[in-house]
């Protein structure tokens, strides 16, 4: 189906595009971010991502660079011309990111945080709304209303796996549920196979599956050296993995009449 | 086991007490609140509860009285001498309730909202921390740390049922998990069988079970006329149901050497 | 509520009794079984249990004594006067156990095995019907019909924990669901807290909870030396644990007007 | 990845094929079966399927044609030249189907029925092993061993959705788990999107996703008139739906260098 188009800078999510959002789990330093940003931009990514304030289960874990990340975000945007998405975990972050960040992301732990959603409805930035760990599909769809009620209709849904009895994989990707949400809401839906599976061997198969099933894109974590990542390195793609992923998507996209590029057109570097 | 004692006014939660926290789902008007408050106080409740800002899945549902509830809370406290617990769903609520509310409750949808937990750690009020819909037991325990890190060690855990495949009941009460959390953390744990089961026929059996299993109390919803409740009436106890519940708890409490009263001592009206 | 009484030898399950079914996970040898059988009988157990054919996930694990267990079962019954329950995992087991076993148990992995249930409906022995790992409560109740359709109305339901997202405990005990099944079906329901929790520290609290919630009994695994058990030793009670469990149940039973003995009467060794 | 090839008649499952297994939920009568069999055969199906003994949760529901189905199966095989798969729910069915059925299917309710698996290990027919409703991925893989231990290495795994908290769809398709099982076991894995989603609108997207993710095929339910089906009509494809499904698969298959035909080669009617 053709979902509504969400435009941000020169990029488009939804419509007939299949968009790749990529970047590190956490922004760690200039070299890490610029390496990843330049690399994924050259392969056709439509948007950059990177964590600034990390909500970790364990309060003693690395919690993100905070304001030191802002100049790095500006530099990555300038170098690539791509928009940048960052997670907001508290209403105060909206103001914090006002000048530098293009797309605000709601993490799975905050999908039910209706106060945050209302505040995001007052902004004029596109919102990536991740599904809650155990959110019913209907609750996910209703959460859109909290944002739209404020006048902001630029919502991108993101399936990132749900919590089930299965211990082998980090989460259970509910791809059929993501397609259902797309069909019922008309908003674009992307898949995060990095959090969804927690396993690099399954990211490429699930990215292809998302494309074939008709979703609007994927969000993946990429790190120059996953073994040294300060958060979630076990599920990050190397630069080489990322290239293989993109290479694997192209023939399927072509068969479906879609383009993997920042605006869904055939122009690609 | 004997958990740490949380004192609030003349009431005690934890230690050797078995405490009953009771009140309506939402505060609706003076008559409703005062009827319930006086009734449960006379039967030995240790704390009142009532919703002021309701986080509803559907943004069109009744969302609570807001500031009109504050004078009603003051009146109920004055009439009964009991402390009052209200859910905070946003950091701004902490200031809002500063003068009138004794205990701040974190709902299941906010257990993972670490920014809210950090703010609550800076207060000096006891916190009721409900388990998330799909929170691992270890995540629940770790969430305590976010509050304690701010210097506030007055935490009461509350099990309110988890989300499972079972469609018959509203949630699945994880009583064994609640006992595990109590044993591992040493903090008092109470059970909310109203949300846990969503069924009045199961509230009394589960309240007795919580007592026998060694938990520190229960939190129940009571309404003078459940059929007319503005929220969750289907799971509220009538005043008569509440009396039967308390009557059923007394012999078990006695057999276990516990008292159902505001301070765990044998004094009872 | 008062459930229908299932009589087997001089023991009664259901009605106003609270029955303890106890024995080793697997029957391993004469000394092990006789030690446990004599011990639990003296403390008021109403029925013995022990595995003969074990359905293990890993086909290389210990699979039970098979026919070598039969003379041991006869000896344990003769010494204690108690009935003996064994799991049947295949229709051929019904004939195999015809002379020696009093109660046939359907394991959680077979609750949906309707061919087995139909064959059990043709016997005239009481059936313990465990809930499936992920069986809906209504499916559990409907499974009774497959047995009753054959003319056998002696069914005892057994809740043994369901499979959820929670990794800390072996299963999630659905005590409220067990009470629901008892209320809806009128058949007796017992709890297996050994499989339900997989943790000896939680067995006694959950046994007390089952009693207080109004269930009809418990089934527990006991082993003289859990560390050496050939199956599931990690969740077995020692003889001393078992004594503490029974001692803890007595005052609650007394408060509720129930007796822990083989026939629910006050006669006890 | 390239899985082991399972040959049955002139059809191949696994290897580099993407195989379509199709037929009605239950065989109802000659006209119904022949209409579906001829139709799906002409579109490239590799195998027919149809239920003979249905294990229904409610014992009063339609339970299948039993032996009256056998001549219909023979006729469908003769007309199409395709092999036929039927579910066996009891060891006695193995002998019952010995002459007429080519592939024996283990339903999700029997994945843990190790006695049935052992009996199937003694046959020399390919086995379709569906994942249990709440089976761990490792348990699914280990269940293969029960069949292989008897000398039968012709196993096809089938993911048909797992039971989760989500009420909107019949089950939650665990596509990433299916890929994991394929990677770990080396056996072919097919997807049943009919049971997996319970919704015709989601069957085609999930079939394409299975193909793109690298699975070895799909199994779908087709009925000439779903509204009149005696079982599970709500999830059956019409003949027209089936054509659209196949038409949608071809370009993706081509892009991946796969053929949708009975033997994975380019020959197609």
C-alpha cells in the first residue's frame, strides 16, 4: 500500500520510497560518528540516527554524551546533507534538540508516556514512534492520536520487536503486526531489525523481509568496531555488513519498483 | 520475610504489617470520594488512593479531575487521618501534588520512564512503584535504584499483573514474581488484584493469597456504584464487597500473627 | 467454593479438603521412593506421585525407569496405603499402568493431545489434567470435555505455571487463572508450585497462597537429596523443606476450617 | 542459505527451491478438493495439503471426514501428480495413511508429543514438523532429533505463529525465529501465514517476506468459497487470492534466482 509521505529536508519516508535510517546506537566521538555517517550516506541512507541520552535498565551503564553530542550531530549533517534522528526520553529534550535534530524518536519504553507524546504533538518535527515492548497493535495506533491531536501529523511508526516467551533472540519481530499497523493507519512503518533480533545474522534477512512485505524502510545500528561499542555492540553491523545488507536489498527493491535512496527516486551516488 | 518499614503519617507499610490501600480508580466528586474514604478507613485501611490525571489508552476517554481533585483530597485526609496516594504521570505532577499528596505512585506504563524516577528520587515522599506491563523482575528491581540514587529510600513495590497470552483475565497476576522481588530487594511489595485480574470474583481470593504468601499489603479499587464509575468500573469493589474482603482476610492474618490496620498493631476501630 | 469430590482409595480430592500430592520427579530406585513415600505419608499427604516415563526436551536426558518402576510403586502403596499418580504420555501407557497406578496424569505438553484425552475418558481412573504451557483458560476447561465425553467425570485440574516473557523463574504461576478455572468448571484444581516456580524458596509461599485462594491442593516434588536427582533436582524440596511447608500450611488451613489430610477430616497421624 | 533437499515424488522442498504447499484446511468433499487441487497445481504448487482428522479445541466442532477422505486424496494426487501432506494427530494415523499420503504433518499441538515423533522416526516418509504454540526455538530444533533418531532424516520445519499477548491477530509470526531455526538446523523451513496471521490481508505480505528472508516455502489454506468452509474459513484464500499471491511472489523469486515450481527448476506449466 502507499502510505503518507513524511518529508524531512531532501529525504522522504513513506509513499513509494524504501528508506534506510542508519547510525550508531550511541554517539561516542567525532571519528566514530563521521565514519558511520559518511559511509551510510554514500550507500543511499535517507537519514542518520544516533543516541545522545540513553535510557539504560541499569543506571550504572553508559548514559550517552549529552550536550557534547550536539556539535558532532551538526558536523555529520553538514557533511552528508542528511537529516538526523535522535531519541527523546523526557519532555525537556524537545527544547534541548530544537536547533540541531530533525526527527524526534520515541523509544519503546515511552510509547505509553502520553505526556511526552502530547508535547511532541506541539512540535513541527517528524516523530518516529516505536512500538512498546508489550503494546497491543491498537494501543500503538491510538498513541498516534496523542501526537496528531497537537497538530503534528508527521508520524513514522517503527516496529522493534516485542517481548515474548522466546529466550533465544532479543525480541520477537512482529512483521505481520507492522504490516497491519501500516494498513490500518496509513502512516509509514519502518522496521528496526537490530533491536528486533539482537543478532547480526538475522538483520539482513529481516530487512529484506520488511522490504518484500511492503514496509517503508528500516532502521539499523552500524558501528565501525562493534566489539568496542559503548552500548549494544553485539547487535551492530560493521561497515562491511552494512554494504552487504544494502547490496542484498537492491534486486528486491528493483523487482518491486522501489528505490533505496533518500527520496525514493532513482538518483543514487 | 520482614521487609523495611515505610512510614507515612501514622501508617506503616512493610515490616510486620499487612496494609490495605483503597479508594476509587478516579476521584469523581466529593460525595463519591468521601463515601469511599470514610468506609474503608473504618474497616482498617492504612492509606487512601484515587486518580487525578488518568493516562488512558484512548485520548478521548475521561482523563481525571485535575486540580479540582485537590480540595477533595484534603477533605478526605482530614476526615480519616489517613495518608493519600496519587499516580504521577509526568515530572510536573510532583510539584502539583507537593502540598496535598503523601505518596506518589508510578504507574505500570511509566516504570521504564527513568527521567520520572530520577525526579521522584529527589523528593522525600514514599513512592509506590508499579511493575511494568512486561517488565522483567530484574528490571523492576533495578528501577528502584533510579529512585534511591536521589536519596529517597522509601519505595513500595506494587505487582499489578503482567501481559501474557491469556485473554480471559485483564492481566496475569505474577504472585510468585512479587514474592521473588520482595525476597531479593527487601522492600515491601503489595498486590493490586483489581488491575491484576480485572474481575471482582477474583479480587478476594487473590488478596488472601497475597497475605498468605507473605506480601505486605494490597491496593484495591472501591466505588459506591461501580456501574456508574467513569473509569474501570468493571473491576471496582462495592462497599459490601470491600467488607467481605476484609472479613475474609482477618482469620488468615490472625493465623499468621499479622494485623490489618494502619500501623500493623492490634488497635482497630 | 466447594468443588466436586474425587475419591480414590481412602483419599479425597476436592470438596472441603486441601490435599497434598507429593513424591519425586522421577522414580529412581527403591530407597529413594520408599524414603519419600513414608515421609510424606506421615505428614498427611493424600496421594503419592512419581515419574516413570519422562518426556524430556532433550532426547539424550534420563527418560525414566519404565517397567522397573512398577514393583516400587506397588511397594510404596502397600507401605503407606496411599493412592499413586503417574503421568501417561502415550495411549499405550494406560494399559501399562492399569494394575498398579490409581490416578493418571496428563502433562502440560499433552493437554492439547485430544486423542490421549479421549482414551483416558474410557478409563475409570481419576485424571490429573495439567494446563498446557500456553493454553488459554477456556481451552483447559474444554479439554475436560474430551475426558468427560467418554464417561469419566473424575478430573482434577492442575495449574503448573504458564510460559511468559519472564526469564527469572521457570514459569509464571497463574493463580488467579486457576481460581477462575475452579469457579467456572466446578472441578477441583490443585497447584504445582515446583514446576510453577522452579525455585524452592517460592514453593512454600505459593503453596500457602493456593490454600488461601481456595484451591483444592498442591502437588510438590520431594527428593531425599535434590542435588543428586536424575531430573529437575533444582526444584525439589528436601524432606526438611517438606516438613516446613506442611507446618506452614496448618495454621492457615485451621483458620479456613480445612484439614490437610488424606480425606479432609481432622484425623491425622 | 542452502538447506538440505527433501524429495517427495517429483517435488523438492529445500535446496534452492521455494515451494508452495496449498490446499483446504479440511477436506470436505470431492468437488471442493478437486477444484482447489487442480487450481493450485496449475499455478506451480509443489505439494497438496488437506485435513482429515481435525483436532479442534471444542469437541463439538467438525472433526474431519476420516476414512471417507482417502479416495478423494487418491483422486487429487492422480489428477495433479503432486504429493499430498496430511496431519497425523495420533500414532494410529501413521498406519491409516500408509498407502495414500506422502508427507505426514505434526501439528503445533503435538510438537512436544515425543511418542508420536518417535513413531514418525520409524517411517520413511517426509515429516512436516510445525512449531508448538509456545515452543522455544531450541525445543523445536531438539524435536527434530526424536524423528532423526529413528532413521528418518526427511524433516521440514514449519513456522505457524506463536502465542503472544497480541489479541489483534490469531498468532504472532516469528519470521526471524524461523530463519534462526533454518540457519542452526540446516533443515528446510516453510511458513504457514494462514494460521500465522489468521487474516487474508496479511498472507500475501508475509509470503513475500518469507521468500525474501530466505525460507524454503509457504503452506497456505485455499478454499473455493471461504465463507462456507467447515473450519477456519476466515483465514482461507479464495482461488483469486491465491493467484494474486503467486503473481506477487514471481518477481521477488526471480530477483533472488529462485523458481516457484514443484522442483525449483524453471519448468512451469
